[in-house]
């Protein structure tokens, strides 16, 4: 008895071989296209979810509008609710959408929710009197537990939980924990000017999404960030620690899911180096001194108010007759 075609014992005819190869090629193209389509859908869904969450939160702010209102450098009031809106959309869409393994869904949820919660705690309860690792750890050494120190410890713990959920060898878990916690902290260091942290996240996340394994995990955070960028640039809202920490942590999960170990080690070294540099160098000063970076930083922003020039911008001195009061002066 002759063996069936395709089984051992019979060589397929040339026509059959070409047909099988064509089918395999089409299947491969479809498989490569599906992650891209799924990522585009996730980004779009997250953008819509972020706008909807922002509208709902600003309509009925938890605890009242005053809880989330801050005054910016222009003396204008803006809301911190951009951060929670971004975090909600970036976590909900991967959790509910198709395409991601269960481990990746769980890792994204743990990293995003943990970073947003501890960042939000620092937003609402922190005083801002201590900044950076040196400030918070120095205060801790003197027996003072700052909200920033609680946040650093909490994000470190949730980063480890998220990396464990993502899986891998112990070395991979350690690297990924560093990427998640380090990414959360580093992106927050850029949240000093309107739109800056979101621009850094969009640029780095787009590069990250070039790797197929990172494309889908990064899609929702990038979509939500793009949707809320106009609010940030327009100085109507700001990320705050809740948004910046969550966005950085979520991109850290995407890096852990999609990059090779050497690439992750290189990225972790870069994050560590920039974080250490921030303790002694002002990122804003570097950006201001570098024309290309300054142009990117100002792109889409409202013009910066010109500083008054002594002697030129002093208010005119009113001449009054002796005894004339300011209220009576013309």
C-alpha cells in the first residue's frame, strides 16, 4: 500500500510542494499582520478609554475637585486627574482585550495598578519637601518616613510582583523587576514641564514597539498617552506621580515581555545611569542648553512667559500731588 501524500514514504509532487509553500507563506504573513492589527486596535481602544475616563473623572472628581487641583508656574489651576485616567485606560484595555497571554495581562495589571496607587498616594499626601533617592533615603536615615520613601518601596515591591507574574528564570525576574520599578521612577523625573514625560514615553515606547513581542503590551499605554497629550500640553492637566509612575512601569513590563536578555540589561543600565545622573544634573538645564532637545521640549507647548528685565519691564511710577491717595489718583 502506498503511503498517503504528505506522510513518510511518498515524496510530494512539485506542484503540491509549491502550493504548500504558498500556504505557509500566507499563514506567516497573516500571523505577522495580526499582532500589528491587534496592537493598533488596543491603542485606539485605550485612547478612547482614556478620554472617557478623563471626562468622567473631571465631571465628578473623587473627593472633590480641590483634592486634585494644583497651581502651575503661571499661577493657573490644573488637575491631576489626567494620571488616574491614563492608568485606568492603560490597565483595563490589556486586561479585557484579546491577544495577550494571561501572564502578561497579570503583570501589566500589577505594575500599572501598584505604580498608580503609590504614585497617587504621594500626589495627594506628599509635601514635596524631599526629592530624589538622596532626599528620601536621607530623610529615612534620620528616622523620617516620607511619602516618597513609601512610594519608592511600594513601587519596588509591585515591580517584583509584576516581574514574577511575567515569569522566566530568576535572572530574568530580577532584570524585569528593575526595568519596571526603574522605568516608573525615571519617567516621573521627566514630569517637570508640560508634555515632557508623555513625549519621552511616546518616543521610547514607539522604539520599544518595533519589537514584535513588545508591540501589544506597549500599545495601550501609548494610545492613552497620545490621547491625553493635548491636555498636558495645554496646561489643563498634568500626569502627576500616579500617571508618570504607572506609564513608566507599564512600558517596563513591555520591555520585559519583548526584549532579549542582552537588550534588557542594556536598557536597565541606561535607566540606572540616568537615574543616578538626575541626582547631580538637572535634566531641564541639559534640555535648555541643547537646541534640538529644547525644540522638541517646546513642541506643542504654550509659549513660556518672558522673564521681566530690570529697568525695562518695571511698572511706571505714578506722579501724584502731595496727599493724593492711590484710590483717588486718576
